[in-house]
């Protein structure tokens, strides 16, 4: 199976322009494609997986990825999928985040001469002259067409700032610039980016002629794609300091039964013939499928050793034997222990088991919290210094464990 057909078989393609030309270029290894990453945080999340694994797949097939860091577009903020305006970041914050992104991307993509390239659109967007941009690029865009784009529709009622309205033009200019300076002939992105990417394709064709084969292809995003990277209101980060390998493993181990095979197809590098075989497994093997998914993805991000530790810890906890060595652990600052005690509510917030004391209180009242194997029903419960020195374990629900020590 050639790479384009494999992408389709894995359910990764939603919409394309010039499909026959795209298929030919991708299958022959002639695609120079880019995917953009706006650096709104200092770590990529599990939600970026689809893009990262796609870049890896295409590079393995001989195509050349261009990883575009949105140092310039992040200063505007993409309104796609948003009901409010994004937080404005400083240039220093954006540069720091971009450096963190590159380090994480290197686990997926091989950078170097004639391999993958990383560029930052701040290098050209921040130097643009406003009037020149209006004359060169603005004249190619119809405001009427822009307002019909899905990325703007949901914001029109609450208010769309002129700052964000320019995002489509900036993203389109990225493709135009990359086409001219890097030979980039293809762009990929989530299907919520379709309007923005069509803008870039049309800009190239209008400025450089119809023979400029700029092509757009979008990754499939659906309800699972939108959930990816989020759990219990918190992001699932690729940075082990923000989401431990164990928690990362557990996130994928606990995906909905209905989504397991979809995630295996889209995100892992398990061969399609093996996946077809797994598709026919009896329903009693659903947990085996989940373990495979969790191990494969944890290994991709954190390596085989950490994936094995996480899997062993998860199996031990599930069997009830426990595995304190690899369990997510928070060292409590002694200053947080007042008069030799600290509340369980405070511990739950410190360990990320809840976002607030109010939420922690509700979880206890609903019977969802266990302290050292005993169901907790007292919202005023505390833990003393002696217990913390030995280590206490709080269990949230049936599958989330966290250890606390001094």
C-alpha cells in the first residue's frame, strides 16, 4: 500500500484539492509540505499527535516536512474553534515556547539538510509593511468570502476583533512565502483550517499563475480529535514535567471503547494488516487493545523504557498490588503543612486531581476519592507529617492514582 492510500485507510484525510496531483506527489516522495504550530504554550499536547505522526509518516515515505512555528501568527491568535479571544503573549514568551516545541518535535521528525526544516513565520511576518501587505495581498481577498468562512462564523455574534480577522491573511501569506522561498507545494492542517488553507492556495495561484500547483489537504478532525489532548479539563502535555509518562499512558489507556481502534489507526505506526487483524478481535480483548494504544503512543513520546515503566505501574495498580516507584508523585513543600497537618483538599489540588478545593470537595461528597485504600467521606480530612513521610496515595475514581510525600 502506498503512503497516500495508507493515509486514507487510516482515516486521516478529510478534504483535498487536486487529489490526483497530490496522490502522485506524495506517493513519489516529491511533496514539500508544511504544518503550522502556533506556540501558545511551552509544550505540545496530545492534541498535536495527528499532525506530528502525519509528518513522520510522510517523511518516512521520502517527502520533506516543513515545521512552521507560528511566532508571528501567535501574536494575532487563530479564531478557529474559539468562542473568545486568545490571550495575548509577549514576543519573549512566544520565542521560549517555540524553542520548547522544536525539542519535542525532534522525537518525531528528523531535521537537517535535505530532511525536515523548521521555520518561524515571525522572520517574515513581523517585518511586513502594512500598506505593502494591503496592496500585495489584501487585494486578493474578498471580505464577503472571508465572512462566510467557518472559522469566523461562530465568532460573529459575540464579536470578532479586526486583529483576529487578519489571521486568514497571515496564514495565507505563510503558504505564499514558503512556496517562493522553500519550494513548499503542499499544506496540511485540521479541517477547521480549511478556509484559511484555501486562502493560501488561491493567493499563490492569483499571484504566481494557475500553473503554480499549490495544494491543500486537511487532517480529519471529529469529536475524538477535539477531545484529544484534554482530560478532566486539563491539557495532556508531551512535556514529562507537565504530564508524567504514567499519566500520559493512563490517558490513552482510558480512552472510550468506541475510540480505541480509531486512535490506533490514526496515531500509531502499527501496520495496517495487523490493525485489520485487531479489528476482528473479540470484544473481550478491548483492554488489550487499550494497552497497545497506550504503550505505542507513550513510547513515541517518552521512549520504550518509560512506556514499559508506565505499563507495569498501571498493571500493578489495576491488579491492586500497587507500584509506588513509578506512580505519579508530588513532593509536598513543608511550608504547606501547618501544625503538622495538611488537608486532603489541598493535596488534591497540589497533585492535579482537581482544579480547585470546591471540585475536590464535590468529588469526596460523591464518593469518588480513596485515601490509602479507604473510601473518603469526610471533606475536612487531613494527613499528618508522619503519614506524608511514609507516603500517602489518593485514588480518584477507579483508575487515577497519585502519591504524596514530604
